[in-house]
C-alpha cells in the first residue's frame, strides 16, 4: 500500500515472541495475477505496533524459548522487505536452500552431540549399587551409546560435505541434494539420539537441582501427560518441594496422575509420607492406599504406630491390614506392640490381626492379652485366638 506494505495474519509459533526487537515474517501477496505463482516474501518487522502476542507457549522443558504465537495487522515501510525484492522466499528455498535448510541441520547436529555428551557425563557419574559408572558398563547401554555416536558423526560428515559443496558450487542441483540429505540425517539423529539416551539414563538425569524449578512448574501444567512425566522425574528427589508436589498431585483431576502420585509417595521414607498415605484411606481408593502403606520403607511402621494411638475402629483395622501385607518380621512385631497401646480400637484391631497371623509369637501375645487386657472385646478375641 503506497510506498510500503500492509501485513495482516497470524503466526502460531515464534521463538522469543514478546521479547524481540524485530520479527522475520513470511507473507504472501494478497493479489496475484491469474495463473501466476504466489509471491511469498520475507519482511523484518519491528516489534510493537500492530502486533498482539498470545502467551500460549507452555511445553515441558522449553518454556524459556517463549515460542508464543502472535497476530499482526500493521503497515510497514518498503525497507522492511528483505532483499528489496518480492517473491524472494521461493528463490531461496528452491534455488539456494543453504540459506534456509542448512542452518537447521547444523543446529540439529549440535543438539545430537550435546545429548550424547550429557548422557556420557551422567552415566559415568551415576552410582548404581555402590559402583560409580556401573550403568554405563551394561551391554545394552553401551550399545545405545555406540549407535548414538555413529549417528552423530554420520550426520556431521554429511553436513560438512554439504558445506564444502556450497562453497564450490552454490545452487547446483547436486549441492542442493546434499543440503537436504544433511537436514534429514541431522534431524533424525537429534530426535533418535535424544530419545534413546534419555531411556538409557532414565529420568534420574533430570534430577539435578538446577532442573527442579522447571520440573515443579511442569507438575502444575494444564496438560495431564506433562504433569505425569514431571512427577516421574521428581519422584526420587530428596528435596522437600518435590515431596510437596507429589502430595498435591494426590488430588489431581486426572486418575493416572493421582495413581502415579500415590505410588511415588509410597516409596518415600519418613513419617510425613506415611501420614499423607493414611489420609488417602478416607479420600477414596482405599485398596490403592493400603497397597502403598504396605511398602516397608524406613519410617513407615513408625508412622503407622503414631496414627494407631488416635485411630478409630475402621482406621485401626486398615492400618493393621497394611502391617500384615508387609509380610515382614518388624511389621508383625508392630502388631504385637499395638496390643499395649492406650487406644482400645488399636488393641482390638491388633488382636484380630494376630489371630489371622497365627504364628507362635502371635499366639503367645494373644495369651497374655486374654488374661491382662482391660477391654472385654480384646480379651474375648485374644482368648479365641490363643
């Protein structure tokens, strides 16, 4: 329009949107002669007037790119047209793809190399059953590393050959074929190497302290799959913030996320996780909560005994079930110890549990309770089982 151009449209993804001084925009001419090819041009548009950024970017692990969408309706001067020629995009894309395609290929090779370097660092430092670097000596993991190294170097060699050909014969059809080969192989290498080595390292590779803020934010994402992956990544973190996030996820609207949170908290040591699991018994999903409570981790029995001191009848019965399901000597001992608690509901539940246990130690404890307990029901149950 006039000496300049009017640009109107929408871009769904633009890295840095909302933080840039200028934006490279691809635009198609609105009016084209019948039968003619569409004129597609590049414009370097200043940020600000006529631009409305949509804060829609919320992925796991890439929030910092701020790749938001934006809408544009602005008049720009003629000097914003890149190259000063309309229709330059098709020329660059088809005649000299090194200006558009090759730049991506080099980035993809760098991503693949960075994934390989970080995987080796993590595997060499990870302690497995007391052995540093033990995971990296597994044949299956070494095979993944070897294949990843071959993919990275293969993509790099093709990219370097493409670069040499661009120097010697830019725009030549054979040069262009090498450019597209480089992009294809580099893109595949970046995706396949990152995916394969993430599996080899496990989600523990994400448990570095500097990654925790990102993972905690992801655990609150609107996307259930993102929340699930984030919870898996923080499940073994010793940080209090991680445990709090896992507990909050117990009320997640997504069933799979709630179940995962319950399973993750079940493996955590200490009285606090045990107390949270006990609370879940009254919130639905009793069977899943009992299974979680039966995990014999440090602090689990102590937490159950604390709860038994004030438990009502139904809760005391559930807690005894959890101790029985542990199938551990110290779990059985905790049941016997419960016969001496001041809470009569706990003693009654303990007597019933010892009857079902039926071991010599259980019968001996019942025999003592049958003659000494102050509660008629406890004595009756104990007498029947001893």
